[in-house]
C-alpha cells in the first residue's frame, strides 16, 4: 500500500474511529484500525466486535493494499503533523512508514487478514431523518439509560417505528423515563430494537457532525447508520423493552410553568446540603410559586423560593435532585412544564414549547 492524502481528512476519519476502538481488549488487533486503499479512496475501519465504524477519505493511491496499525499511535502522530502538509503512508516488512513535510515515522503493523470483517445485515426498515433532528432526539433521551448491567435491556435506547410512521426513542432506568418522537416523511415497516449505549453515543456524534439526511436501517440483529462518508453498524441488545406506554402519565390535575435556568440553579445550590447518597430534594407547589428545600443527617439545610405559574392544590413532592437536573439539562426550552397529580404519582416534564420530547420522573418518599 502506498497512498497520499490530506492531513485534515485523514485526521477526521481517524478521530471518528478512536472511540470505537477497545483500549483494554484481550484481542490485540482490536486496538488497531484497518486501513484499505483502493480506487483513490482510503477506508478506515474500527470495531470492538459489537460496534463498528467505517469511514472513508479521498486519497491518491499509488499502490492498493490493506494493513492494520495502532489506532492510538496513528491518531497521535497525525494530530501532531503540519495541517498544511499532505501525508504519505507506505507499507512494508511489518511496518507502516508515515511521511509528512520533514516528519518521518515508522509504526509496527499487523496483517489485515486477521482483522474481523464488518457484516452488514439487510433490513426492510429504512429511515431517513435530518442529522439535527436525530441529534436532538438522542440528546433528549440518552441521559436516562441505565448503567445497571444486571438489567441489560435498560442499558440501551429503544428505537421504534410504529404503524403511524412515528420514529420514537425511549430510555429508562426504572426511576425515570425519557421519550422523544418525530413523524417520518416516508413509509416504512414498523420495527423496534434496543441499541446499546456505546452505539447510541456514536450515533449522536455522527448526527451532530452531519449537515445532511442520515439513513438508519433497523434489522433483526443489527442497526446500521449511514452519514455522509461514515457507516456505523452495531449489534442489538437481544431483550424485550418494558411497556413504556403505561409509565407515561396522562390527565394530570395540576401543572406548573417555571423558568428552566433559574430552576436548575436553585437545585444546584440546594443539592450542596442534600443527602450525598439519595440527593433528595423537596418541592412544594402552591399558588405563591415553588419552594425548594434540602437537608441532610447533620441537620444542615437549604431553602429557596422561585416564581412559578401553578394551577392546582398545594402539593409537596420529593425527588432525586440529580434526576431533575439531568432532565432540565436535556431540555432546550427557556421554560419547563411540570404536570403532576399528587405526592406519590410520577410527574411529566417537558419544554414549554417542545412537542417532541417528554420526561417522566418517579417521586421519592420524604
């Protein structure tokens, strides 16, 4: 293999693959990226056997070929090279030679034959959605994924297309739930699958970078995302997602509108003296507004009042302050709407002018 290409495009492609590479894997070659040069194109592939990413960059290919090299070393080298100088890479005798300007490097390589192949499952359910929309949907839901590996089905995000052509992303950890949905502009078969956390975070990165439409293919065992010159594939979590529809409350008797940033700032201050394990915060809703308080076992306490537009009976509810702040951080609107029934029922939180995303939080006994 002997190729020359732009340092900028090479760095972008390698940088995308960095987070895919498993740094502590028992299979040494998985710490490498696969480089394949042909037809004036360099294909760069990274995988951890669960999630894979293939990125491509235009290149002058003087000699086609393939090889694998350490992802970390290659990224570190390319990052430090002169941005205005092209990069030449040539293979030979178990090494890859890298030249750019006056810089010369010689990096050990492994045979491309040993690298796992990325298989792409054929899928009937194909979705086209803008990168900005998908990025917003992931941002609005990903924070509520569970980290409890004993309940694997909660550690990912449910991607669902229903009969009414609504694309819906749902996450829950058993204490809170986040949901975001958008109507598709095309007709596609109904399908649902659970996408693991690592793939979800990579989908968010690709979506945030994309200025164009992103194609999603939902299969029986795999999800595939095509975004420009990048193709992301991931295995799915083989499990059944909870019936989330039963968790989303309806017909609340009371609701409050409160300024989001001010609410978050008061929560942050109050949590300084909240219990360091339960993070419990007490909210009292009344016609006077919203009172927020916290205390701990050392009899330290915090109290603060903020203005709020509330239409209901006075109600006191306890919450995990972290859950509240995570939710507020995922909402883009200047004000949030909180709908509630009583001190023991889950509350529904959404942006005042957001019809796409909803959040549910279970209360705490205080």
